[in-house]
C-alpha cells in the first residue's frame, strides 16, 4: 500500500515537472511571439485613444472596456481558430498571408508619413456630437465601439499571425495555448495602457487640486504631457509599423525563394555582430534600420498605387456626375414648354367661357324680385337686361 502511494506521488511529481516545463515553454513562446508583435502593439496603443476624443469623460472607461472585450473576441473566437487550421493543414499559406499583412502595415505607415508631409489629406472623418439626448448618445457610442473593434480586427490579425509565425514549430495544442496567452496578455496590456493614457489628464487635474505643492506640480505635468505622449506614441507607432512590416517582407521574400534582399542585410549585419559585448544589439539595429527603409519604400509604392487608383476612380465618378447633370439640365426643357402651353390653353379656355357664365348669371338674376345692380364687368349686357 505504501509502495503504491509513493509510486503515485512519484507520478504526480513527474506530472508537475512536465507541467512546469510545458508552462516554461508556453511562457518562452508567448514572450518571443509578443516581442515580435511589438510594433503592431505600439500602433494599437497609439490608435485607440483617438476613438474616445470628445466623449463624455464618464463614458471613456466603459467604452474602452467594450473595445477590449471586442478585441478579445476578435483574437480568440475568430482569428485564432482560422490561423490554427491554416497552420495545421495549409502551413505554406502562412508566409503569403503574413506578407499581405506586412504590406498593409507598410502601407499604413507610409500613408501616415504622406499625411504629415501634406501630400495627401487626412482621411479620418470628424466625429459628430450628439444633441438629441441619451438615445443618440447611445447610438454614437455604439458606432465608436464598432469602428474601434473593426480597426482592432486588422491589427489583431497582424499580432496573431506574427505570433503564430514565431511558434510555428510547436505542437498544435502548444500553439493554441501560447496564442491564447498572447491574446490575453497583449489585450490587457494595450487597453490597460490606453485606459491610463486616456485618464491621465483627469488624474493630473485631481492631483493639481491637492494641497501639497509637489503633488500639484506633478499633476500639472501630467496634464501638459498627455498631448505630447499621444503625439509621441503616434510617431513611434508609425515607425514601428514600417519596421515590422519591412521585416516581414524581408524574411518572407527569402522564404519564398528571393534571397537577394535578405542576404544583403545579413551581409551588413555580420561585421557589427562580431563586436564583443554589443554585437548582438548592433546587429539587431542594422537589421531594424534596413527593415525600416524597406518598409518605407515598399509602403510608399503601395500607397502611391492606392492613391493614384483612388484619384482615378474619383475622377471617373466626377465625370459621370457632370454628364448626368448636363443631361438632366437639357431634358426638363420640353416638359416645361409643354406645361406652359397647357396652362396657356387652359387660360384661353377660361376666358372664352367667361361671357357665357356671365350671361347665365344675368338671366338668372332677371327672374328676381327687382332690378339687378350694375356689378357686372360688361355694362352693355346689364343695360339690355334692365
């Protein structure tokens, strides 16, 4: 009996060790995957606060909470099953999909740079304030949440696919667990940070009202720092998108058989990577710099094509509207002329019928008790009647 108990304890200990090792693997895989997705995470944190600009401060945190829950649904219930199935049955499709996502990141980054340079107009629609009570406020809030979750879906796809690509060699169950951990960790981290950023000015205002001068000074600092922090996050997010997107394109082209770009960057990394102590960091900097340059070039080309195509479509639509407008201006001339002719004929008919009506009225008046007063416009008929 005792031997059986010790054997059971040994099995439990072995199981605990195996579980601990698995947890270590999961933690290591989640850490690697999260680091690779860092560029998209920074951009996500930079984009989200814009959705609650101009919103009632009391509704900021509830809106962010709803967006965070929608983000979790995007990652765990929609994106995760799809990419796991692809990685299990169509693994060759992951690299092209990842490159499509990388191209989108490069495009977004290049478009933001074009907007800053004034080459294109900012395409974001201004928010409309509600003036019709709680129902419209609720509808406006739903639109904000829906728009934010839609934007988050694109970024979440990038995060999850990048994370999956980093752990593609793991077993299916391990991949699923690691991706769930990544989804939870990144969502809590991003939207927790967003909540702090959004409420930073409120916290600063409260601290500025305290009695202690040091607290007041720090509170005023927080209020002044918030716009600069958002602007800084936006800049960092733009460069991070170009870096991550460019690195995805760099590695993807190599995996698809075009080795020239990757070999060129790797050749530049080798001299600095050999420096003792800081070689690894310097090699990473070289790779990051050229990934950023590649991302900017790649994104600029794609953005240029997209902008040109959009301008062409708008020009075509404008020509169609002008043609339709000219046609509509010419067509109504005939109906108006016919209407004028019809009205003229009706007036002539009324004029022709007027004397007979007057005669009928005069005849009826003759059967009365006395002479008819001279109110009619035709005195000749009245004088003959009297």
